[in-house]
C-alpha cells in the first residue's frame, strides 16, 4: 500500500526546497458504488476508484495551486513545479497565509466516520435493497403507477493533509444511501415525490420497506392539487424544506460573504437578529454525522461553534483567510476539494430543536401552507429578500386538508428570522439539519 502520509510530506518538503515559504498537500483516495433501478430492472451500475493529490504553495503572499492523479514520483514533482510556477504570476494578497501553528490539530476521539461493514457490502445485496424499496413503493398504493427510479450508493475513502508547519493528519470515511422516487396517478393528475436514507454506518440506514412506503405516501398525498388565491398566510416548512432555508442562512453567516459585505448579517455580531426560539450551532465533533471531521481542510482542529444563541448572532463561520480579513479567529470551517484556496463550509450546521411538536404547531393554525417542496428558491443574501416556487399541503382548522401547487412564497429573511417558530423534530440527513419551522406570515402568490 502506498504510504500517502509520506507522499504528502515529501511533496511539501519538495515545495519548500524549491523556494516556497509555506506549502500544504491534500491526498484523497476512495471507492464509490452506485446502482440505479427503474421499473424493477437494473438501469445502470457504477464502480469506480479514484486517487489524487493537490498542493497549494505560498511564496511570500503569492499563492499557487496544482493537482494530479499521477501519484508517481514524477507526477508529484510535476505537480509541485506547476504550483510554484503559478505562484510567480499571481497577484500579491496580503491576507494570504496558513493558519497559526497554535490552531493546528485534530480531535483525539473516534468520531465514527468509518464503518467497515460498508466496505463488505456485496453488489447483489445493494441492488436488492434498491429493488426492494421500489417494489414496496408499488405495493403501498395502487395509485403508484410509475417510478423515476430507486438507487443505492456507497463510498469508502481516506483523506490525508500535511502542511509545512508540522501538521500531518489523516482519517477514513464511509457512507451509504438508499432512495426511491415514485409517480402517482389518479383522474388525470400525476404527481411525483421521493424519500431517502443515508448514513455513515450501515446499521443506521432506514429499511427499504420504510423508504419505499414513505416515498409512495408522499407522492399519493400530492394528487389532485388545488390552486389557492394570492394571500398572506402562515408557512410551515417541513424538515426537508427547512434544511434549504437553513442553507440560505449559512450563506449569510459565511465569512466570505461577510468580508465582501454581501450579507445582511455583516456587522451584526452581538445583536439580536432572530426570535428567541432560534439557536443555530455548527458542530463537526458530533459522532457519526456527515459534517463531522477531526480537523478542517487547513489542518485546524474542529470545534463546536454557537452561531446564533436565542436569537443573538454570536459568531460567523470562518476559515483562516476570512478570519484575517475580519480581524477574527478561524472557527475551523475551512473547506475545499483536492486543491485550491479553501472556502468556508459547514460542519454539522443545525437549528437546535424546540419544545413544541410539529403536530401541535399545525394544530395551532386556522389556516396556512405546509411546504413539502421548494422549486427554484432565490435568496438575495445582501438584502435578505426570499422567494421560491413551492408545493405542499393546505392547513385548515389545524389539519392538513388538501394538496396545493403552482404557487410562489416570498418574504424577507430579516423578518422571517425574527418571527420564527421552531419544532422539536430535529433529524440529521446531511451536514445541514433543521426541525420543522413556522413563519407566521409570508406572501403566497397563487391565482
């Protein structure tokens, strides 16, 4: 087996020997699998392995990056020379640099990022899981008459990171997922929906029976949608659509947007910017979740960051570059692929669960919209203006009454955050997670 840590360290040393003042090298390898099933037949299979290295060098405050999939000594040498050549022609950036040595490190505990059971899964079993999920969807309701496909995916990999300031770290990851998308038909109405499950550990996947049943039920409940008039009404975002809304909030607390003054939250640290019910946390130290890792993509030890605490903005999310631009400290949120300058990414970015159940929130509303799908959402991070096509279920007298579609919902994030209600049904299906959210009033554009 190739010693990837030694390879990365030698690439960094070569860069320093050739004139770089600082250097950092990332090497990634992995094996991925995917099976796509449609109408009970295997539509496609993919098994692929990959291995690549990337290096970023600094010559003073001039930076350059390069990458390669050729991990021979010659390929690594060419990669290093390419990055140094680019550094000679790039513009000077006074904020360019590596993290302080005091910030480097890795979490010592096992974060549950790798499950060898995923590596042992057999191809036939994975295909059978996808077929079973689709079959259950068909058998759940006679109105499920078509399928857009079911799929099973898995991945196992390793990431190595070394820099010229003495940091060397590595960790393994795994993941698997099962999904199915169904089409329901009745009286000329045709609607689709889907359900999925994903996890870093095989034992945490939902069963194909659960995935198929929920996909079918979600499609069927959308049949024969009604149109509703333009109005102002309460909006309830189910967890799946609430995650998209939280993703827009992440963009607003991203240090890159803050130093560019491209966020409505710029200059708001320490101020009340949301309802007391809202606490937002970024925590890459939670075991077994998709946003967890022992160190960020600059080698900075990961840590829990309270972003919003009971409505008060406590922190932005920062890598070392955005931190220097803002005169702050990195929060350990550097994120990148194999090469290039690091951006800012989430760890496990989530809204802390509230006390009220989603059912009680719905029961409290005389009318409103329960949003199950967002279409072409558009958020202006500078002004906070928000609009999106939507579909869902109309709430009447505290109950989900009938499906609605072909509408647009609109509001402004500043006011939406101030009015927010938070339910208790937090669940993690990715690195961004949210419970059900209530906005007491938004504009619905309908008939």
